[in-house]
C-alpha cells in the first residue's frame, strides 16, 4: 500500500529541519602518543591530577574530579573519554523503565517495543545446541568462526544472493551488532563522514561517533515509503564521505529497497572512490515479497565496495544465541577479525553448532521460517488495516522485518487533563503507556519525531488487545489538526 501524501518527515538528532545536516561530535582534541614508561614511587606517595584542560574543553564535562579516602589519600582524575561524552544515551530508556516499574507493580502492560520474534528457537536448532553441550563441544573456536560454519555461510550466500565468497571472507561474531560496529571501526577514521538515511536504527549514528566519525543524516519521507532518494544521497556526499549504511529490510520502517533504486544508488556510489557501503541485511529472510530483496553486494561493481552483515537472531528466532556474521572483501574482513581478536575472540562454540543446523533447514530457513513469516504478514496486515482507519494517521506499509512506523503527528498539540501537552513522539508514548498500558518506541529515537515504532513480533491476539487500548486512548484526544 502506498503511503498517504504528506510533507517529508521531520528529522530529529537535535536538528530542527528535515534537510541535510552534518552532525558533528561537538568537540575537538589533539592526539599524541609516546612510548610506555614505567615509573617507580616511594612507599608514601601521592598522585596529583594532571590539568589536561588546555587542549580539550567541552561544556558539561568536568575536567578534573577528585577521589579521596583514608590515610595518604590519592587525588585521581575520574574524567571519561570524550568519545563517551559524544555518544547519546538511549531515548527509550525512560519509557522502558516506567513500563518495567508498572509490570513489577502487577499492572497488565502490553509491550510492543522489543524487536525480537515471539517464536521459540526451532527445535532442530535447539537440539543442535543441546547436542553440542552433551558432546563436550564447549571450548574456544577459531577467532573468525569454525570453518564448518563459515563454509555453510558461503554456500548460503551463493544460493540466495548469487555471490561467491570463501571462508576467509566471512567473520562470525557475537551478534550482527558486533559485526556492524567492527566494520565501522575498521573503515572510518576521525573526521570521516558516515551517510545514514533516516529513520534509522538507533545505534548507527552512535557507532559512527565512537569511531570519531561524523554521522551525516539523509532524511526520507513516509510519502516515499522511507526510501532514500539517490539524488539526496548525491547531494550529501563530499570528499570526507567514507561509509554509506543501508538497512533493507529496514528497522524501524520495514521498507525494502527495490532493485531499480539500489542500482541508482550504486551509480552514485561508483562516482566516489573512497565511499564504501555497509549493507545491513539482518532481516532479509523476513520479507513479504522475497523477489524484491536484492543484496547490494550482488550489483555490478559493488562487491569490492560492500561489507554485508547478516544475523541468525531475527529469522531463526535466535536472539539470545548472539550470533551474526560479516561478509566482504578479505582485506576488510581480516581487519575486522583483528579487532575481534582483541575484543571478544571467537563466538560461542555452542551457538555456532546451532547456527550450522539453522543453515541446514533449507533455502531461507525452509518451511519453519516460512510459517513465521506468514504469521508476521498476517499481523502486519491487521495493523495496517486497523490504524489506517484512524483519521489523520499516516502509514507506509512494511515490506519486511516486523516493525511498523506510523505517523501520529496529527495528535501533537493535544492537551490531556492530568498529563499535559503531547508535543512529540516521546510524550505520546508516555501518554499511551499511562492511559492504554501499551509500550511503544518513540520515533525520535530513530531520527523521526513524527512517528512511533510498533513491533508486531507478538501474537495476533495480543495485537488486537493492544490496538483496542491504543484506539480508545487516541479517541480521547482532540487532534490539533487533521492532516
């Protein structure tokens, strides 16, 4: 279903307008290095904090903190690294904390916030994990993952994407999130720019900041199904552009990039020698029209430029197993493996055995996963139809994943007695938690304050109950304007 007409989405990330903005880290510093030195001290000594504020000054950061205690106290510098101060805290924590408190108090709260399947891990996968433990397969594996699993991944990528990889071009990690972060660290240098279409997964901009790169936000519109216009991409690129992050199917919108648009994006990428693409395909097996899904790495001339991330969590209902993988040119994959060797080393041996069993279930997970996808499609259809009947609400029908990103901005400006004014997605979510006892995620967390993300990784019965509560709460509001 095409999205209803409307103005382009507002982009948050502390930016007031929906146009291209570069998000700087808000600080500068100089970096120096020196050889390690060993210094001996007399027994009765005192450490004095060094004044390091001459080269680094930033509002809100106390340069020196002192800890004292006991005889012969020490003055200790307790400041944090600037990269920590650059990272924004999660905007969803307050509402999640509030929901948790209600649940502990026995209040019947429905959570549609968490993005994980409500299905159990398929028995063939679980049994493989049990067997691994029984057979003593509980020791370290190679850092990059077992050859058995990496070979199976290569075979799967060949079957599904038509791309030939070798095991040394695969890195198995503790979840797709680790794979993504390691790729960002390997590719980006301080001052580089990371291009991110929004709405986007909350961690992309923060990963860029941790790599001391600058997130550059390219807004998308609900009227265009949250798909990035290749012309806007072209306008955003500079000589500092280093990485473009594409997520298809998307979290939070469920949008899937069609092949024709990916080809246009590839033409733009090809004009910039420094630009690489991080293709997040974590949800690729949860696609309602599988023929529409195209791996970016399979496009002509893009394989050498693309690092692709996949995971077992979403499609195989293995979120707690924590396993994902990166595929790409050996040069980049080896660099990611180097970081992983110092960070976590290899992933769980038991999880890798389970993942190998998952890949043996047939193309796209076989009938078991097809049953899950069918259930997700039914839930999506229910929410699209139900919310589509509410006046003023805008919807872009998801083509994959299990999230729907709905524009509720027509309710902004409404004043609720005993609550206050609803002035954005956060306050709307708090209102719905208070009055409907339903937990949703505010769109501002994803870079679009006009919308709210609803996860339909819950039973149809639960979704019906949640919608009824939400509708009742919204009817009680008086929309500031009908769009």
